[in-house]
C-alpha cells in the first residue's frame, strides 16, 4: 500500500527507501508520458530520472493542499520541455522545402474515427516514427491540450511553426495509417 503523505515526509528527510518506493510508484505513471516524447526507452528513462531528481529536490516547495500527483506530473512535463530546449541545437531541422501552400493542403484534421479504431500501442509506434519536433508539438497540442502559443513559448518556436509541425505530424500520421490499412487489407486477401 502506498501512503503518499508518509512517503513524501520520509523523502523530505532523504530516506533512500522512501525515495525508491516513490520512484517505483510513479515510474508506471510517468514512463508512458516520457515515451510519448522520446523515440527510445533509454532517452525516456533518462528524462524520467532527471525529473525524479527534481521532484526529490523540490519536495520542500510542495505547498499544502496541492495535489501531489498533479505537482509531480507538472515537474515531469517541465523536465521534458527543459531537456528539449537544452538539446534543441542537435535536433533535425525542418526541411526548408516546405511551403505555406503545403500547410494549407495538409492542414485539415485527421478523422477521429480512425484513432478510435487503432490500438494504443500501434498509435504509440506511429508517433515514435514522427520527426522529433513534430512529435513533441503533436503530443503537447493533441494529447496534453496546450495552445500553439503555449507550445511556441515552451519550445522556443513561433505559433506558426507550431501549427506547421502539428499539420506535418497529422499528414505523416495520415500517410502511415493509410499504409498500415493497405498492408492489413493485403494480408486479409492473401
């Protein structure tokens, strides 16, 4: 049984066993979030560990009445965003061939029915195949509910660039879903 209040108090006193319990408890809750923003488990685990260190170091800043899990999730999201900003120079840049015309052509949204029919692990696999910045914008906008302005501020890009990345992610996902369906149809008739 996880007694949140006792564990937090023990963690504040640097009790390593309590920190381990806290880590184990939140690992299952936070690792899927980290995996949405990273292509491989090693990078996701790395950012999870960085976030956990921040959580332990900042437990004294946790205010009474603040929902602990929400506070932990906010720190983790901020850690993910901070790591993105720090490593931004190493990321693959957007190909300059993309034009505003392409944004208009591919700007319409994906049918919601398609997503409801896909299994979650298939969707996660497709998301991992997106270019890194487009994947982050897609996750922040579609899954986490941030606005393009907020995403732009978090990632250090303009609102328009955020919109382009969302459009690009949707276009690529649409293409991947189409190919996936084609291969499923071929297998069905083979």
